[in-house]
């Protein structure tokens, strides 16, 4: 198992390896970002040859790849398998094709076939059509953090305007034409 990471701070790609994990991930299914990590449902064969599901976890902070058990209910404490409890049951009848994730206000986003985005209120247990339509495989939910970092657009490196090129520095040090410098 490996992941490639691009760092804006260096402008370089690095590869993260994990030889201890042997599972398959369907990249056509949605990933979920939670607690600084990206999660995918993965499949692997156990010692008896049975296929089991788990979560493949790529920690973006520590740049590690790991597996997490996938119990039948929702987790109360992140990473603690015994803390999972059932919070609600979502009836997937009625053409629900994909689960996208939770919003800030803890509504659950789902895609209804053939491509309508719905919000499920876990308190009232009602769906609301958000009037957003498209191909179901193109809906995704991602965390967004505002930033004042500017990118130069060519390779994704930061464009720090406080750092001038050597030729710009030399030009600034030369007096303008027609002026003399005085000591």
C-alpha cells in the first residue's frame, strides 16, 4: 500500500509506504475526511479466505497508512472500536445510491438516483431535496479551510511577494537615472 503526497511548502512529491496492509480499495467510492485523515472502505481476505470490510486510513498529519475495524454501528470515540454505538438508522429504500457524509450541523448528505442531492435531518428523520442535481458519482463532501496563502499557478508553489529575485534586488539598489547619491 502506498500514497503519494504533494507538499506546497517544498513543491515536492513524497511517497508513503505501508507494507503491513494488504487490502483493496475501490477508488470509485467516496472517501471521507475526518480527524485529519482520509478514510476509505476497504476489503481484505482473512486467514480463512473470507472477505472482510474495514476502513483504510491515511493520516495527513503524520503521513501514515493504517486500517481501522468497521463495526456495525457508529463510533463515539474516534479510533476506539468498542466505542461504536448506533445513533440512527437510515432507510436506503427510495433510490438512495450513495452516502456522502455529515455537514457541520450534523445533517447527513445522500444522493438519490439518478443524481439529486438530499439532506437527511437526523433529529426530525426527514429528507430535504437540496435542488442540486448531477451525475451521482460526482457528488463529494470535503473540508474547506480558508487560507491567505497565494499560489503562483505554475506548479502550485507559494508566491511569496516579500521575496524578490536577485535582479529585482539589484535594480532597487541602483539610484534612478539622473539622480546622484549623497553620503
